[in-house]
């Protein structure tokens, strides 16, 4: 029953909710509700502390068994009765259409922010991927978090991602990796139901073009590389003092030689003979080497467990290499706090590779760093030799340990083009008919270094 005007309200009642009515409400000994007579379900919740909030009370479903829901609109101190009533009508309209606004609002409140989704995703990456992969993903996602971290992940718009991508235009490769990693995170989030099914906010964003870095050694370059390694491990590579640095006591010219140890030389040869990745050789243990069967069993390569087939020359290198500790390419041992010695693998080959590359003329064009040969290019060269020997991309992919055919397809353009072979055949028949065979020295080989 509605109470008379000006009478304080301190218990449950029904009345038209107005500003003057709100002012008459006082807290009671227990919580109570004031229901609006104009809009069924619209009410004010009055707590014993005196706090009052507008809300909508409705049943989700039909019948008396349908559960009761409460949708909170806001405090009476921040929202006017008329504003609250308009919201209440909107909420009730959604209920009529089969919606459940209270549940949806609760789900929205519990929905993770971009930062929360990122942290959960990285925990999965850390548990299931290699540590190097985790570090890269964390680095790229942290870049995105600087601007998107506090937003609800489901509310991040494509335009915001596009703006982030554009802000990284000076680092196009980084920008593209950030884009790909954020996309993977959202796909994971939807698959695990951490966020609702939605269109991935990365969808439709065009990546920056990337110039693929492809460098393969020609036959002539391979010969120079072989000469440089042999010279470095025997007589040593000659060097001259840096003219920009004042060296008081430089050795005599005949004594200025840089030599490399047998392990460094072996590692460089194994890179190109096996096509193995740098870490796969530098971290290789003798316990993973089976010389009798000519195999390397890797427990923790980039693609997890992997077997590398050793060809004859690679087997010979490992057969002749002295065994110094558990690692095939040993590094400097470390003395632990308790005085024990810990064996460690070689961490890198930067210094020996720098001198050998320079001696072989492979650190080319300082004005064009893309021409400078990296250690990883020895792996590419291993594959390119296989392609030129007419081995299938499938076989080459298996030798390199590729898990996806797309990775091996980068070498497809090295194979002879059928159109070129057809053109060569036609040209050959024409010059035979004309009796005008070109001189050998005037014929350009199909590939540098190939005769």
C-alpha cells in the first residue's frame, strides 16, 4: 500500500518513484524495496546503511519456476528517477525479447581486460612452447599492452589495432609480429571461451610488406669459405691494425694471424653440411650423436624432438673431433659456488665467423647489409644445393626438420623453371639449325657459380 505524502518511508512499499519520494526514504532495521507503480519491475533497493540503488527485478523465462534476476542501474545519488526509469524500460524490453540483461552485465563485468587475457595466454605459451618463443610473444604483446592493456579484451576495436600498427610503421617487421601475436591471442581466447565468440579485431588489417632475406652461397663463394676456414684453423688469417685506432705495440706483419680452434671450424662445417640451426649444433651433446647409424637425436630443437641425418663428410668431422666434456662444441666451463665445475656449450661463434666471413669476402657491402652472409644463411645454402640437385621440396623439408610445407616453399623458386627449360630447348634447336652455336664464354649460366 502506498504511503501518504511527506510520510517517511522505511519499509517495503509501492509508489510512483519520483525525486520527492526518494528524499522521503529512510533506512530501516533491515533491507527493503520500494517498487514503482508506473513500470512493473522498476524499484529502489534500500540498505540498512542508507545506500539506495535503482534496479530492475524480472524473471528470466516463463512460469513460477523461472529464476529471478536483479539488474542494478545505479545509485540514487548519481541517477535521477526519470533517467533510471528509461533504463529500466530498455532492460525490460530486452527481457521480453528473450534476453537476460543481468547475466550479460555480470559476464561483461567478469570479462578479462587485454592485460588479463595476455597474461593467461602467455602462461599457456610458457607451458607448451619453447622459452625463446615465450620471450618473443611476451615482447610483442607487451608492446600492444602499452595502449590496450586496461581495455576489456572483447571491446578492443579493429580501429585501435590499426592505430597501433600504424604507430609502429618505422619498425614494419615488429609491427607485423605484434599484429600476428595479438591475433593468435584472440583466437586462443575464443577457443578456450575466455572471451565470447567474436570477429578477431585483427581481421582486415593489412600488414606491411616484408623484404624476404634470402642469401645463398654460390659454388665460388663456397670455395672461398672452405679456403678461409682451412686457413683460419692452420696458418691463421692475417690481419692489419685498425688505422683509426692508435696501437703502440702491434705485432710484426708475419705474426699478425688470427686462428680458430677445431671446435669452431667443425661447427661452421656442420652448419652447412647438415642444414642444422645454430642452437642445434652449439648445444649438441655427444649423448645425442649416433655415429654408427649416422644420426643426431635432438631432444629440444626449435620444433621439439628431431632427428638429423649425417652425411659422410659430417660423420667424418664428428669422428675426428676430440671429446672434451658432454658437449660436442664445448664452451668455457663455469665454477659454481660449491667449487664444482659445470660444463657449458659454446654460446656463439660471432668472433670466428666475423673473421672467416671477412676473409672469404662474404661480409660484403657494408652499404647493403642484406648481402652480408649470416650463419643462418649456411642452412639456406644447404637447402639451395638440394634444390639444384633436383631433390623434392618435401625431402628437403624433412632434412631441415620443417613442420610446415610453407616453410620449405621459400626455396621453390630455386628449382629450374619449366618455362626456362622449354626456352633453352627451343633456342638450342634454332642455333643448331642455323649452325651458329654461341661460344661458351658468352653464355650466361643460369645461376652464379654454376657452369
